[in-house]
């Protein structure tokens, strides 16, 4: 166990990021080269061995957090890795990308600072790779069943690895030229370097998973034919239907969807392009959207040499402490600073966000390029414009980071497989991830996992769904399963009813 008095003697200390000015000069991870030990072990020792670990409930994977905290505190990285990988296929992804709702559910948070769970998780995963505790785990025998997984984001990869290890022959189909989905082209390298993705994919190859890139299922490759060639299909294509901003001037040049912008920047980092088609260099940049994608655009624009950056958030500025209506162990809306926000403060001297702000229209120059954005303050609840608050800010590049509504509607994949959509635009499914067709009929052997069925969510939910969908597929193919299923398809985060949709 950990030190029973550790949380009383040791204050919370996160792994320090590199200085902002230093990391703005490269695309490496913000913590690259920073010493993790012995700091992380000391922080793991703060875990109070509480009787009911609510951190489990804060994580959809049900990670055994107190268990691996205890081993990390004593430097037993093999045992810590075994406990961590028992519930999470890709802890190096979640340790870098997840906002850590488990920390807000930590019992210490009731009246103190939580354990640095995210830092501990990342360190265990990195130690596991460094010391060779992540050897491939191919199945002892094959079942003779074949499964096609459409999409290679975290949900698809998790489902594929679980099914491969269960003995099924799994092929992952990805329409892009590289495996990884949004992990590859939507997440900047300064948040997660692609070497972490590459070595997991290689591990899966060594276990027997087959990968096919440039495979446009529903386009060049008929999805119905793919279903006929396999015993089961997992649809894990993500939620990539982008929200639009239907205001006057939207058609001006210089206004781009955030994911197009991030993909171009990532392709430069991959060596595909010498320079991005859309660059923030020398521009006054406005990012419309206050979420993680907007923050990723912010960090990217700063590294490209933007002249200035403003990030618009339609929501009111949160307070510094947990609101009364969001008691522990819920994930609260509080004022949070991402590493990109720190970098903006370092370069430009102020937080780049403008809260309670909505775009009214764009203004263009005679050549048809955006040159200004007109915005207004809005009410906290109804989001109605407040008279007399309109103002104009200069904009040479506008990035729309407004989120996603479900799988792409233009893709014929859903029709070819007989899938239907729910009211939110997601592929409909039952509680066990089986796809639902017209009039509630289930297309036999077709399952939906991840954002394609849940809607835009967190990487930790995608992995949890991939694991659970794999268990459902295994049960369909064999009549039973020993694979874990941490969530049901209709489970939701630990939120009050009024907070539904906040994630």
C-alpha cells in the first residue's frame, strides 16, 4: 500500500512542462525530456488508499488506479503496468490526451488537491515500454472467425486488439494513408508524438492484426461486400461531420474548418509536405470554439508564427472553484488553462480567450478574403446577443472549431450496411453495440463503436467502447466471451441530469 500519511505530508506537484518559449520553437511534446522520477513515485504515494475509490467511477475504463498507484509509489513498474494494461489498451494515449475526470473524482478532491493520476498513468506506460513489459500477446489458437474493423481511431484499435487476442482474424480498414484516425492527423505532435502510435500499431501487427490503409469503405470499397466477406463488422468511423457557422461572410477565403487546418500541420510534421497549404504565419488568427480542438489550433498557430490569436468561446467564463450545482465527484466546469493557453500568455501577455462571445458576421476585403470578424456578447443561458456589445476584431485567418455531430452524412457506408441514425445524427445501436436498421431491425453481425455511435467524446470513452464492442462481437461469434466490457452503449459520464451534453 502507499504511505497512509502521504497525502498529508506531500503537496500535489505535477510534472513541469518545458518553458513556453522553448516548446514554441519545436513540435515536440510539452513534457519532452522532463524528469518524471522520482517526482511521479512521490505523487503516487499521496493516494490515500480510500475505502471506496471514486476515481474508478470517474473513468469509463474502470482503471484500477489505487492498485497501480501503490506499485508506482514503490517503483514496481512491471506490476503497475500489468494493472494498468488490465483495463486500458493504450495508456500512453490517455495519459497524454485525456482531461482526467478521474482526478476530479479522487476522494482527496473533497477538501484538497487530487493525486496526479494522469502523470502517474503516463509514466507507468512509458516505463513499461522502456523496460520491455509490452511484448506482443498473440492468441494461442485461432477461432476461424474473421472480423472487419472500419476505422483506426482509438475505438477501432481497441476493438481490433481485443478481438485479435481472443483468437479472431481481424483486419482494420482505414481510408487515410496512415493508421490512427484523429490520433494521427487531428492531434498535434506537441500533445502526443506519433512514435507512441507507431509502436502500438507495430505491437498489434506482431499479434496478428492486419491493417489496410487507403481503404475507403463505402466509397471505392462496397461496405455490403465487406460484410459478406467477414463474420462480423465493427463500424468505428468516428464523428467527423463538422458543425458549420451559418453567418454572413462564411464563404470568404481564409475561413477554414479546424480539422483541415490541423491535418495540414500534421502532414508537415509527418514529412508529407514542406509547408502547410493553410498557415497562420504572420496572420491575425481567430479561433471560433472554446474546446480542445480550438486549443490544439491555438498551439499550432503559435508555433507557425501567428501575429496574434483570439479564441472565441460562447460559454461564460467559469469560476476558479467547483460550482455548488456540480458537487464532487462530478467533473466540474471550472477555469482551466491548457498548455496552449500558457504559451499564448507567454508570447502575447494575456489569455487569448474571449468568453460569452458569438460571431455575428465576417467582413471581407475587395479580393474576397476575410479581414475582420464582428462579434457580440451573449447571455449566459439563452445565448442571445446583448444589444450594444458588438465589436470588430481583425482576422486574416479564421478557424472553425465547433465540434462534430456524428459520422459523415455524405458517406454511403451507412446505407450500404443498412444502418440508421438517431436524432443526434449518430449511427443507431442497441445497448450491446449491435447496429440498428430500419424499424429497429438489427443488421446481423454489424456493431458500432466509439464516436460513430456515441457522438463526439473523449479518447478514454473511445477505448472503453472499443473494448466493450469487442466483447459483444466475441459473444456473437462464439456464444460467450471472457473479454471485459467496461461500458454499455448508452452509458454516460458521471454528470447530473442537467449537465447532459456538456461533454
